[in-house]
């Protein structure tokens, strides 16, 4: 049953409903207590007095301390933090040296004979001279192309034997659309229009007054 139907029933049919009188109520809201449970009286004053008096603790001659971690089979290595801090200091010193060089406070030594190894390794290679004009003239002059008797063309896509390729019916579809005419549409005599909103019998229409 929807909420609208419930509200309609409460508003229009509540006067005809008669509630029944309850003679005996079975109240089960009490907590369930086991049959052998006993409740004792707690003396708060004696308890506080015992706390204020204090208790004589026993002396322990030998203790079995198990708070140490269990490290059987665990290898403890030296921390690498000091080496890392040393490296960080060296990096800072490097930046300081670079800044000092940029500022011009360091006199660089003159290198008499540098050992330049930046050249590429070209052992046994011969570099010839390229005549650009002769190359362009050769391109412009006519050439006799060779005739190819047999061509091994492998540019086709690889299609599996069981694959079937069908022709596209796009042309037939366009031809059918062009041949069709709007005059061939059928006239609708009776319409089943269900576009109206579903309004229940409990809905109220509010009219907003326009101020003059």
C-alpha cells in the first residue's frame, strides 16, 4: 500500500475505526536474570577506608622479566645514517664550491695539453666527399627503370582461413532511404496518449496569487 493511500485512509476512515481495550499486558522489559544469581550489598565506606589504609605488598626476590623482544635468528645491521649524513654534507660542500666558482673567488689552473676523448671511434672508416650538384643532376636526368617480373607482395593483411569478409550494405541502405516517401506514412486514428503525469487523489493544487 502506498503512502498516499495510507494517509487517505487515516483522514477519511479513522473515525469508523474502534480500538480494542487491553485487559492484561505481558511486560517483558525486565532484564533476564539467571536462577542462581545472587545480589550482595556493597559497602562503599569500608571499601574507601581500605584504600586509605593501604595494603602491605609482598617482596619479590626473583623476577622473570619477559619484556625483552624476541630476536632469535634476526640479524641486526649497523645503521647507514652516519654515512648518509656525511654524503649530505659533501653535497652541501659541492654546492658551496660551485657558488664560489661562479662568484669568481677561485683561480683555475691552465691546462697545457688536454686529453680530449670526446671524438667518436671511427677506426677503419672512410669519409668521402659528397657532390650535391652531381647528385641533383643525376636525379633530374632520365633513368631506365628495370622491369620486375615477379613481385613478392606481402603488404596484404593476414586473415585467418575461417574468417569471412562480407560486403557492406551501406549503399543499399542509402538507396532505400532515397526511394522512401513521407506520403507513405500511415494515419493514426486513435492515440493512446500516456504523457499526462500520474496525480493521486490526495494531491492538492496550489494556486499562487498574482500581486496587483
